[in-house]
C-alpha cells in the first residue's frame, strides 16, 4: 500500500491517522470463486419469472441483497413494485438453483493473504449480501483459524444492503466498535466498493470478474489488484 494513496485517503476524509485493526472481506468473488455459479443461477431463476438478467447484470449488482436486486429488476422490466415476500420467494428459487451447482473453489491466494493479515495482528471479518446458512457454515469451516460467527455480517443484519454503508458500518461494530480508519475493506464488485467507500473505510478492489478496472476505480476503490494472489504478494501494513 503506497503512502501516497493512504495520505490521499486520510486527506479526503479529514482523518489524522490510518491504523488498521481489522480487514473486512466480501465473500462471493473474494473468498470464493463463486460468481460464475451465481451468474448462471441468477439468469436461469429469473427467466422463470419473466425477468431477463445477463451475466454482467449479476456481476454489476453483486454485493446487494438478493431481494433488493430482484425488486429493482422487476420494477425496471415489469413496472411494478413487489413485496418483500414475493421477492424472497423469487430469491429462494435462485438459491435452490445455486445449491444444485458444484461447490465453488476457494479463491487462489486467499489463505496466504489471511495468514499474513493474522500475522500482522489484525482481526478478520466478512461482510456479505448473502444470508444463506450453508454458505455461512462453509465460511466457518474453511476459515476457522481466522473467523468466528460474531464477525460475520449477512443480509439479515441490515435493512439496507450494499451500496449503502450500513453493512460495513455493522462490520466495524462487530469488529469491536472500530472507527473507519481502523479497518480495510476487500471487495470485488462496484456496489461493494461503493459501500466500503460510503462507510469511509480504506477500500481495496480485487478484480476477479469480467468488469473493467475503471468501473471499480470509478466506484471509489483506493487500490485495484488483478487477483487475490497479487494482493497477497503485495500485502504490507
């Protein structure tokens, strides 16, 4: 992390110091290479409800609560406002299809990165737009050396999902009532980057999907890396 970038972050927000105590990770596309599966599940499930959704739509809306994405798409394409209950039923079908697919592999480089973060004495949290219990249980199984449930923020912990700051503000709270300058966000999607930036946290984007780097930069990312392996290699606090 360059001193110049950190100084720019501090000046932008009027903070006097940058002293990270925690790293808050998004889940899909960051901890797991799961976005290709999500994109297929989104397209196939929404088709059954008469909603046209592309793979790029799935990546562009990643990080938002699923029910919020569905309500937005229905409003745009069908011109109607649907209830949370109807959106949840549609999201349940997307979830069903997702879990029929092969389990996504852990993102290459993530274990090395977490090992370095842990060695630096920082805690690790997860802030995800998902609320699916099997995924949370997998998180706890795969990253049990670094993570416990008290530091996981899900869709059910907030009323407003990404790109609002609420999920990452909750992440700060669960990490020990930290201030924004005491954490780092690691994201891969524009909505997630916007949420981290809105929470005034130093936000790193890792471009593990098909979107252009500029989309992540324009969302406000302080740094952009091409892969998790690259971030792990360059990690230094």
